C-alpha cells in the first residue's frame, strides 16, 4: 500500500509546491515522512467508514498546519475520491467588535485574537457537529476570518460545502490543549504577562475559557501534532508566516504585523504552547517532529 501512496503523494506534493510557491526542499522530507502518516490516516478512515472522521492538527505558529491540512485534502480528495473539508480554528475568531467589547469588559489583552476566549467556540462546535451529520443534498456555510483585516469575513462570502463528508480536518495552535492548574498561573511566563497582566486577570480568563473548548476537542477522532524543537523557533517561523501574508494581501498591509509586533504577539501564546509540548505530546496519535529548518525529520505513530 505504501508504494502506491508514495506515487500518488509525489503527484500531490508537486502540485502543492507549485500552487503555494513552496521551496523545492519541501519535496523530499514530505515524501519520506508523510507516507506513513497518510497510510495511518487512510486506515483510520476505513475503520470509521460509517461516519465522518475528524482529524485534529495541533502545532505552534508557523509550523505548517495549514499546508499539511491542504496536502491531506488534496490527497484524499483527488487520489482517493473522498469528500474532505478543512477548517481552521482561526476561522472562528470573534469579530473585532466582539473582542473590543470583551477587552473593555474583562482585560485589554483580549482585543488581540489568538488565545482561548477570543474564539466563538459555540459557532465552531455547531459548525463541526453539522458537518459531521450532513447527508446527500444538504449543505452548510463555512465561516472564514480575514487575518489581514483582523475581522470575520461577511457571511455572504462564506464558502458552501455539501454532504456527506468523509474527512474533516480541524487545525489550530491550541487543538487538544488542556486548562492548567490555577496555581501554575501565578508566575508570569514572559514580559507580556509580567508588565501587562500584573494581577493575572487575563491569563486566568484564558485558562478558564479553555474549558469550553474541550467539547469541540472531544469530537476529534485522531490527533496529529507538529512538534517544534523549542519555543524559540516559533518567533522565527511566525515572522516568516507574516511575511507571506504581507505578500498575499498587499492591500491590507496596515494590519499585517512588523517583526516588533510579532515578538510581542507570540508571547500571547507562549504559556499554552510550552504546556502543550507535554500535554498534547502525551496523547497525540501522531507526532511529526520538525527541525530548526522547518522540515520534518521523524514521525511517531502511537495508535
């Protein structure tokens, strides 16, 4: 089976490199390390053939979650004739107005999208549950978020998907994360928490909000983690990600972050990202280990 997967995957990866303007260096590691992952996912879907399979992809900023989700979508849709829907937890961010109101009511840091509490988790849960139950002839609109504009795309521009769906891919930086013990929140994790959240109001709200994400995560059948070498690499990769966003959205550069902005921005995610290196690693079905060069160098399949 793996021989056939490799041939088909080579075609998919080549198309992905061309479509997303990825470096040619992406080809070899992808073909070497993603064949067993695709094989695992193929058999997982076969075992769940009577229902929609939900794959969760966890990874810090800039790890390549969206690219990997697109690789899976193209492979299973084009090579295996499966119906695939890929969604990001980022598409369920609260609107800019909602976050501004939350910032005024709870804590100013909540105006910044990203951490738990800044997503419309009810909308995410409702959407995922609906996708899983779509039958032939039924359809649903998928919410989308414009990061360059820092706001939700108008509902009239949401894409439509039709049922039934064989595979749902839910990707996001906090997928599978768990709330921390309250006592662990007392010590600031970085300068942002020390200087802008002196009494811990923001970090407690974020931690408490993560409880409401657990029903969404419970819908996941298989969990994959893109694991970084360390948190220090996240800043470099996040800068790279924002640079690509600037190139793809030249009309909205006023809302795309500078390197100084990014250095501050990643601190919003540091506490949960570091914690996930232990908690998500322990329960992930698949762990793809990434090197400092952003390329996978080994894969652990635990199920």
